[in-house]
C-alpha cells in the first residue's frame, strides 16, 4: 500500500491479504526464520522422524513472533513462499529444533 497524491493505492493486495511473495524481514532487512511445531498435536522424538514427516508433506504450525504465526506450512508451501527464509521445526516436546528448509 502506498500513499500517492492524496489517495491510497494498493500494490498487489486484495481485500487486506498480503501478496504470496511477501518476504518478512527483520528491522535490519534480513529474512525472518520461520519456527514451526508439528500440527494437530503431533510430536516427534528424533530428528529423522521430523525429516520424514517434512518430506512426506505433513503440516506444521508456524509459531513465535513471525507475522504468519498460527498458519500452517509444509514442504510444498516452503518451496513456493518461504522466499529465502529458513524453516526450523521444534520437536521432542519443543526442547530441540532442526532446520528443514533453507
């Protein structure tokens, strides 16, 4: 959205939705990492189990301070929409994390 000559112009946004290629960045301009947890009450004890679930296209829920927190992500979503962000998954009762994308 930009303010041009007394009117507001929407850039590639429809009804308040961000464009699919939006990159969320920190104040210094770096892409924000995405932290996710297994969705629907699942948990994994070992990193190999997380990798298998990620590669199988299972859903993970984005958590933390990321603007997309609460939304779900899987490996196909990350390929198309992560835009340079790394995706980390917490597992083992959220005590460990592993990078699954980026």
